[in-house]
C-alpha cells in the first residue's frame, strides 16, 4: 500500500520540503526550496531566525501541495532531517527568546576557558571534568562550538533572555514544538548536547550540573521513530495541512543522511558534501578521539554510532568561488554576467558549468593547492582561527586552476579525515558520496582519485537527508520493518573508480596540503585572534 509523507530538510541556508511516496521504494514525488539567512558576526557569532525557518516551511509545504494537487488528508505523517548542535532557547509557550545559535557559532571561547580553567589540563580541558564527563556520557564538550558553551554564553551575556527560557532545544525540536505544542529531544540531538548518560540513555544530571546547566531546561528524550503527536490546528492552518497529521521525531543530518544513503550496517561509510561536510562510518560502540576531534555520535539506530569527522565548510567553498571568482563582482565587465546567465540555461546551473570546465585542467591544478577552512576548522584539528588560502600560485595560473584547486582541497581534507578514521576502524572499500557535491561527475571522480576509494552515488543525492526522514516515518508507521532494511530501498546510480594515472600527483600534493596548517598556525592566530 502506497503511503504519502512529507520530510523537511532543515539546512544551514534553507529548507527543502519533500513529498515522498513509500511503497517498495522511497520515491520522491515533488519538492520545493526556500532560503533563509545565516547571520554571521565579527565576534564569531552565527545565528538564524526562527520565524524565517517557519515561514520557509509554510511556503514550501503549500507549494508542494499546490504543485501536486494532493489531498492533504492522504498525507500520513511529517518529520525532519535537520542541522544539529544548534541552541534554541524557548519560553513556556515555545517562543524563541532570542535568535537560535547555529552549530557554527563560536562565541563561547571565554565560557569554555573559564569552565576548564583550573587543574591539570589535557586536550584543552580540565582533566577532572573531562574524566567525569567521559564516565557519565562517553564524551566531553572540548570544542568552542559545542552547544553547552552557547548556552553558557547566553547565560553570561544575555541574562534577561536567559531568564525567560523554559527549554533548551535543537533546531528540529523547536519546529516539532511549533507543530505539536510538545517539547522533546530525539536521542541523537540529546547526544549532540554531550549531556546524555551513555548507560541510561537519559540526561546525565551530574554532567549537566558540573557544567552549570539547569536540568529543568532539558526536554524529555525520545527515539527518532517515535510519534510525538499531531499537528495543532494553528500549525495545520499555517502549513496548509490537515489538523492531527502525525509528527515523528526525525533526526539530525548527521544521523539521517547516512540512513538515506543506505549506510546502515557496521562498517558502511559515507561522505557528505553540502554547505558543511563530513566523513562517517557506522560502528557498534561509543568512542572518541580527542586528538583528531572525531567522535562516535549517536545515530538513529539503537546500538549503532556514526564515527563522525566534520569539516565546517565544504560546498560553501564552491559557493564562495561562484560569487567571487566565477562571477564579476567589481562591475568592470558587466556583460560577463549575461554570459553567466546563458551558461545557467545551457548547463542547468553555474555550479555545473564550473565543475565541467575544470575537467580541462590536469589533476593537481598545475600545482595550486587550496585549504577549505573558510570558517575555522574542527577535524582533524580544532582551530577557529584557521582560514582558507591558495598556495603556489604562479604568473600563468588562471581562474580555472583556482576553481579546480578548491574542489581538490575539499577532497584532500576529506581524505585526511578518512585516514584518521581508518587508524581506528575499518571503513568500507566502496563509499557512498551524497549531498549537492555528488551531483557533479567531475567532483565524484576527483574524490575517487584523491581517496583511492571506489565512490558510489545514488538517485537525488541532494535529497538524501529527506529520504532518511521518510525512512524514519516508514518505520514509525510500520511500513518498513526496521531501519536496517532501508538499504533495500536505495538504488546505486553511479560508480567511480580511482584513476591510477593521477595517484602520484595527488599523493604529493596531499602531503603538502597537510603541512600547510602546521606551517601557518601561528600566522592564522596572529591575524585572526582578536
């Protein structure tokens, strides 16, 4: 029996609303996209607006319904795949007391320093507190971008807003509350706060109190496949859906993108390239590498973890290239903008054009190397002051070499993270590549050549998180037996094998790429540490 569901992919720069039909396969029927702002501040702040999220959800839901003419009463459920480690403080009525803080926010430098200021230090933290946190939760908040430091920053800098807070939620949990009037946190979101007890799967009150978190601010924890409740009349009217439509917990992007890619068994590895990027391998135990900043985070599947290595800017680097290299922003050659528009018509998008023309440039971009750290870096080194650079530019270097170097730099960094994971766990020989980056055959081949792994792509890789959210609902509605069976619903559409002719040049440049951070660490801090 065919079942209709709606999945919301809540990303960093916009929401994509997808209508799926679940039968023998998870089939995308229609989708709509709406953007919203990311407010980035000079002090390291990165925020979004909760009303912009909701407005984007409402407009895209109505667009999908109008586009398909579907009877809204036939939609069985809705759920979310969302950006993670945000910090949304809401009052007792579910209203955000301030703009939500993005996972990219790094204003909590003073707060993390003060909490770890005294006693023997290891990996940047007080060894006593680290040990206590590890005992209870298996992890510890040693990154300035961890949500608890955002929470503490608001407490220290905005006491009036903090006093209004009834709950600390993540992004999708805020939207679940807006839909149902109920406040919850799914297991993966709770884990991402680094305050969830590894044994009880509930909040670790001793850890919360150790870091000065009010336990009353922590919402009840549920499973990703759990039914939270039905749409309220107000939410249904706003969205243009039927009152009472079932709302399921869903999951974070780090959890559900793997599920949607079909990586559900231990050892399965996927690489994601969207605004941010990561390498993730399914393992069956909780662990953390505090040296390379790779942690096994709780996924949507009980008893399984995603050994997760994150980079802050992946596809965002290509967006920077589009805006500042491919297009003319100075206004001298205005007619070239018309050429860009004709290119979009011919190639579907300027991104597609850019990733097509770089195939004319040899592997290695004629010696140019790019570092993709446009908003600091998290893994395999934590440094909010690291920045992007082009290295080894010559007089004959052109824009096309620079554009290819950006894609190669993104892939070099993913190889670095992949190799760090391989030191502790076996990763799969065939890797699923998903996200918007996987739409480019040129990028897929570069990734295969640089990593030395066979790269597989799937249908609609840019919607993979929504597929994971649809799978969650399939299990919650008893249509799919379990998340482990989701692999049967995913079809591989492309395979890219490494080209041995490119191995020597990529291996050589990769070694230089890894040295660029160590060689410039002091320079980054001298220029950017204010």
